C-alpha cells in the first residue's frame, strides 16, 4: 500500500508542477507581449509579417523553455539518489522518463507560448504609429 500511495502522491505533485509551469510560462510570455505590443505594431507597420512576429514570440518562449528543461534535467540527475528510496520497480535514471517528461514539458510550454504569440499578431500597426 505504501508504494502505491507514494506513486499517487508523486503523480499528484507532478500534475501540480506541470500546471504551475504552464501558468508561469503563459504569464511571463503574456506579460512580455503586453509590454512589447507597441514594438510589434511598429514592426508590422514597417513590413514585418504576422508570421515574423509569431516566430519572434515563440522563439522567446522556446528559449525560456530550453533553459528551464536543461536546469530541471540537471537538478533531476543530481537528486536521483534522494528519490531512489521513493521509487518502486524503476531505476532513478530511467531513460524513458528522462526523455518523455522533457518532451511533454516542451510541448506544453510551446502551447502556453502560442496563445500570447497569437495575440501579438493582432496588434494594430496604426495605433502604434499614432502612439509614437
């Protein structure tokens, strides 16, 4: 019963961590888009396509995601000895786990970045020109 309870607890905590990471990435990118909306409008007024602006914001989200995943993998490898006592019938450095989880986090983070990126493409260039 104890291994099942610990597995359930770890699953619950990992779900909460994934939710917090998703909301955090969405919040950071959304804040950045809100602060830079006039810049995006000026870029579009000067000839940038919507896909260019979308790519710019998505690139920012991808860079933040890559930094977070690399840091998380480093911490995970460093903490495997502490987690070994909580794992049941699995090695602490399980290759499928260390492959699937970062890929899933990257996918969720890019989806969380896509929503503010789409909002950045709807900035009216004329409002930005009037502001300047």
